[in-house]
């Protein structure tokens, strides 16, 4: 099972009414269980590696930032998180942010980094736009399809 399959499995689980899910494919195994707090999902995976290590996905312990859809719809388009992870506004703590409110962004330009399972994933603009609002604080956890930017298409 590759990363895209795991990501899709997590997305389907989050949208379902299931409380627990366990999938085993060969030596690969993934278990998911909803926590007692609303919207919290625990994901544990293990796969055969050289030393048979266990890989655990980060567990979201704080509630995600809530965004009112009505206010977002009036002010612009939303760019959502393509995965579960930790949001970083810059490549390192000393570096300036990739974008700030008011920044004009070209298609393909990096907007932020999402860290998932110790892998840094750059989120790029899919179209030319202007950043109207940044909805997530640096170092905050984000969920799949969670709004992270409000933008105006150019």
C-alpha cells in the first residue's frame, strides 16, 4: 500500500460513520480509531522495513481551527490542506514566511510546508492569486481538507 492509498483510506474513514477500522494487506497493517473528542482520529500503521519498524502517524490533540463558511465565501476562494500534518509557514524558523497576507502568488509558487510522518511536503499554488487571509498558525496541526488560506484569483 503506497502513501496515496493510505491518504485516501484516511479520507474515507474521516467521512464515514465508522469508529474503528483495521486493514491488513500482506505484512502491511493499518488501524484507525476515532477518539472520544469529536473529530480526533488515531492512525497507527506498521509495514515491513529493514528492521520491521513501526510507523505512527501524528495524533491530533488540539481542535482544528474553525472557519465560518459564510465569511470565507464572501471574501474569496479557499485553499484547503491536501493532507493531515503540521503547518509550517517557512522552510526554517529563521527564514521568512513563504507568503504573507497581501502577497501575490504565481502558479507553482510554494505557499507553505505540511509535515506528515517526518516528510516535508510543499503546498504549491494551483493558480495565480493574492493571499487575503492565512487561517492557520505556524506549527499548528491541520486535517485533510481543512481550509488554510483564503485567496483571490488573479
